């Protein structure tokens, strides 16, 4: 059996069946980098993220994060925070409280925690939105609130499923800047599903390509961008 590496996020021979779809992931991804995950629609990108987050459990195989076996761990026990495409804010709680859930699900918040929440909301440009309910925000604003909730969690691994897809280009660039800034500050591992090759080029330093339920390439970005022998990857990068 391979020795667990502190500096890696590993899937060892992970297999999963969902309906008639078979997934097989076997990969070692470097920690502390921005890793873009791309591939055709239906290839298994969200499933890959769900396995890392713990929302899906493998039928067999092991998942290791920074040397710890998290295969059987619940989502909350893993060193991860997640931002989905459709921010999963609680509709009956205001924005401040939604972000607070990132710190403590029981919402026992000390003064210091409350300051952190305000700071995170300020960072994503929602300083005046603390008492607003999610339904009164635009899609982009809700996504920024979900991002603030991930910011306050301060976990080693940040999983993002097309986090900026619903935002207009200006906001999108702003959020990418925010993500980069946070990454440099915390040296966290960012694993981000992206359908946008320009976004991948701009912010990722490692590329993963998933096709038909498996990882067909996981490589440093320069190598990833230069690969000529994978038609699906060429189509994604060059249209
Ligand atoms: P991607 O994110 O790359 O678009 P997904 O990981 O969402 O792909 O899904 C891969 C395939 O698995 C899709 O065809 C999807 O319909 C199927 N799938 C996902 N979840 C389930 C499920 N719970 N039951 C049956 N099929 C599923």
C-alpha cells in the first residue's frame, strides 16, 4: 500500500457506481496549489468533488488528505470547505448568520468570530448586507456570501464547483482575485471545477482533466496546456 503523503490529496483506486455510471479515480494531487478540474459535461467532475467533500462515499478505495485517511469521515470532519455552483445558503437565516454557520454550526459565536464574519463579508463586498435575507440578494451576491462562509472556515482544502459561473465578467474577475489573494495568504489547497479555459489559464497552477468517469490527466499547468494527444482536452482548451 502506498505511504500517505502529508503534502498530497490522494485518491487510491477509488470506485463508485451511481445508477449506471461507473467512476474510477486514482490520483495524487499536490497540496497548497490551485488545481483546476475540467472535462465534458457528465464526465464526473461534481462526483469527484463530492467524493473529496464526503457527500459521496466510495464503494472501494481510499481517500487521503494531508496524510490522514478520510474515506469514512463525515463532511464536517474533513479538512474541507465547499462552495457550490448554486450557493447553498439557508433561506430563513440572514447573511451574517449564514456566514456564521461556517465557523460553528451551533452558532455559538464569540466577539472575535463576529468580527471575522464582518471582515469576510467586507472582503467579498457585502459589508452592508449582514441583516439581509438570501432571497433579497442577486445570484452573484448570494454566491459571494457563500464564498465568505468558506473564507471564515479556514480549512486546508477549498472545493469549488464552478463558483463564478453565474457571475458577470467583472464580478467574475473580482472573485478570482479574491480567491488568489486568500490562497496566497493561507497557502490552502484549492480544487476548482471550471468550464472556462481562460479562467484555468489565469488562476490555476495544476490541471486535472476528467473524461468518462476517470481522471485522464493530472499535471502541472504548463504540461497540461501543452498536451496535444488528448482530443477532448484540446477541444476544451481551444474550442
Ligand atoms: P459533471 O460534473 O462532470 O457534469 P457529474 O459528476 O455531475 O458530471 O455526473 C456524472 C454522471 O453521473 C452524470 O451523467 C450524472 O447524471 C450521473 N449521476 C450523478 N449522480 C447520480 C446519481 N445519484 N444517480 C445516478 N446517476 C448519477
